[in-house]
C-alpha cells in the first residue's frame, strides 16, 4: 500500500509530462500501478491538496518534500515570479519560472520540483518568445515564498524565514542548484597571455551566478560556504542600467564538487 504522499507525488510527476517509465525509475513504482493511477483520474482528486497550506495550519510546518522545496526556492529567488491570476479577485496566485527552450531537461526538473512541493496540482507550460514558462496556480504560493512582495527583488530586502534557513542548511546542494539553474551557468573560460613565444591560451571550466540583488547573492555564497566551495565575487558595472553582481567558482576541485549535483544545463 502506497502512502498518500507517494501517490500525490507520482500523479504530479505524470501530470508534468514525464513518462511512466521515468516516474517508475525515480519512485520505484511499477508501470502497471502508474498506468492505473493515470487512467483513474479520481485518484488525482482523492489525493489532491484541498487548498490546505502547511504554513496556514494551526501549527505551521515546512513543506513535505524539503529537497524539492530547496530547489524550487533557488529557482524562485533566481528568476521566478509570483503574481495574481486573472483580475486578482479569486485570490489565486501563479508561480512562474522561465527556461530557455534550448534546455528542455531543465524544464522537466522545474516541473518535477514544483509538482513535488505541491502534490496533486497541475503543472502548466506556456510558450514564450525563446523560452517556456513552467507554472502552477495556488492560493498559498506567497505563504511558501514570503519573499514575494511589490517591486523587483533587487529593489527590496530579501531574507529567509527561520524555517527556510533550516531547509537550506540541510539541503544546500538543492538550493545552490536552483539558483544556478535559474540565474547561472557552467561554461569554459578562455584566458590568453602574451609570452615571448606569442599568445598562449588556457581554458578551464567554471560556474558563474549573476544577480542584481546583494541579498540573493549573499544567500548563494552562504550556501557555498556551507558546502565548503570557494568562490570569488565581482560587480559588473553596466551604466546606465543596474549593476549586477557576479559570483565565480573556478577552482578545479570546486567545479568538480558542483558537477556532482549541478552540472551543465541540458
């Protein structure tokens, strides 16, 4: 007998577009069982969240899947938005995270994490110019992401609640992964140096995270410190536009450490 949490998670993953074979591999549930859940849509309603929010309950608690929440928190802080749906009168909010179309694998990861945090709710995708928006509608997204507020993130203070800080402390890899997936990259840096023999070139892999919010950058580097991953920071001056802060991870052992749980975008 599978728990309601497992059922909700499996149905959410199927709703994101993942194949039954892939969900079976990830959760260890037979394809036959997944097929019956997929065909019998009453199971989705039976195990759907009825609008209850873990933060609004008499005794507030963190989300059920802490790893998925850590990843989704990084995605939201890096490049996510929360806004009212429709004319705003229904009190329903939409969490959106955009992904460039050249990285379909990342879209799947976005959708899986969103579905694991909010089991039983549908995860949608909307095509935009050059990118795809992964989204889900719920009345309580601002409860799970209290950093939501008027104005742009870099124009206001961004701090984590104590329960969020604890999740990041326990799962810093997922948080760093979400931030890099949304506002970072892994690439090859090429440096040239003039020698008596002429120009010499040296190439090496590195990670870079770029954001305009000093608070979000500090959250990123604090998580890197938890993982004992060395980093360097510099400010990118872009007059007349806003400056951006760049965090670079380039030491060979540090890049190798990030490769174990982040890796190149795909």
